[in-house]
């Protein structure tokens, strides 16, 4: 339960489900609770950790099984593949139902022969399998050999933000951004899979025609030093602002005129949804679940993956047409409230839990 999109979804579920119908416990199996785990614990949610040993940890299965019994767990909801394997095996022979959500895929995706043998059996033993996008569903079928008919898509959702415009203006001033400057930005872990290196290359191209621009990079991660050095090497470091990790990035998003997402792969990007909720038009690579969120030409622009020219062209197109940006902004808000709200996500999972449990409790 550290900082990440999956953890944000879990937090919204356990804090947003009806209190009269559900009692939640979070089990972290990698030995620590993490920042978001601490937050939800502070909100009264039961959070504990177990430590998974290297290799296949049979003892962890026993520990989870004991917790299921001691806490009278009706449904164990496994987020991501490894927790699915351990949670499912721990529940074998018990009345506890099993729900599995796949939140995204590695890049590049690949076939695994063990998956071909094991996953169809695990799927048969699982009460409900959920993917967070149509692209993730397809990947589960293609690479994990889970029948598509067994998989339901539930898009991630978030709670819309309420802005303090004076705080946004103060932040813009503190960042040294002039009112006349165009602000491009991203909120993401600075990680190879997010491909922010391409974003810097494209921004360097854009600056030649739009010198009155800034790139705001909110986040931290293993690529931060490399990206800072690359900005210097490209000669654009005076126009790039690295803020580090911000636990509540709403005001930073509100400073941006255009949101950028250059990933190699995505499930349902939470920060992309956050930008949409604020009406910040987005440019994203056409990978994973991105085209299910950004409707090309209606709510934003999609670009060829790992293509500097395509990404730079999209930035110039949007930045050069204020009426286009305004149209994308209005349509982004409309689509967000229709398909990606927190309430819609929670309602969908509530239905899954009730249907899975059946008439014997929920």
C-alpha cells in the first residue's frame, strides 16, 4: 500500500463502500504497510502486513488462510497477479469467495509457459475476474490464457476535485511560471515504463516554436536523475520544473494547460483521470487503456507510442488552437462524470461483491 494507482483504487474502495454493508481489512504481503496504508489506517480501516519470502512461500498461504478464518472473511479481493495466487490458494476449501483484479501489464508483455498450464485452472477456481480496461482484458486472455468470457471490465474511478483557485495561482507564482507561459505537465512515477525521456525529447522540439512554454514534471522515481541530466543535455532545463513527489497533486494539475502521458503501457491511469476531472486536455500515447479514456479528437489527442515526432506534433497542434483546447476541456469533464467517477466504480464493485457472496450475508 505504497504510492501508486492500484493503491489509490484500494483506498477509494475501502473508504467509499457503504459502512452498513461492508467491513474491510487490507493485508499487505510484502512486509510493509506503506504511505497509503497508513492513511487508510488513520481513517479506521484495519490494515496489517505479512512478509512474503523469496520464491514460492508456502508459509504465506498458511498465514493468509489463518487470517481468513480468524477474521471470518467472506470475500478476499486480490489486487494484482501474485496476491491472486496466494489469496486463492489460501481460500481453497473454505467458504470464502475470491475476486481478482488485474490493474495493468508489464512492458513488454510476454507469454509464460507456466501461465498456459496454471492460469486456466486458477480462473476456474476464482469467483470473479476483473480487468481495469478493455486492453487489460485482452492482455489477460492473450498472455495469461484466461478466457475472455470470465473477465469483466470495471474502469478505475476517482472522486472529483474541488479547486481553491487562489491556492492554484499562488502555486503558479511559487513555481516561477508567468501568466503568459504555456504549461505542459505530467504527474507520474519517473520510471522507464512511463517513458518521460520521450516527453523531454518532444518538448525540446516544441520549444523551438513555442519558447514561452514550461514543462512541469510532478513525481519521483528511479529515472529522476537521468531525466534531470537529459534536460540539461538538451539545453531545456530552464524550462523544465521537477517538483518531486506530491501526495496531493491537484493544484499542480490545475496549473497545467495540457496534460502529457508518454507511457509504453498503461491500464487506467489515475492521474489521467484526475486531469480529466479538472478539464485539463490530455495528450497520451496510444497504448493500453489510454484510448479508452482519451477519445482522440474529442477529449484529447493520441500519439504513436515511442515516437518523438508524433508526440511533438500533437503538442503543437493542441497548443496552437485555444478553441480546440477549450472543446477538449469541456468534453473531458463530461466523459469523466459519465464513465470514470468514484461513485460508478464503487457501485460496480459493490454489485460484484453482493453477486459473488450471494444471498448468504451481503
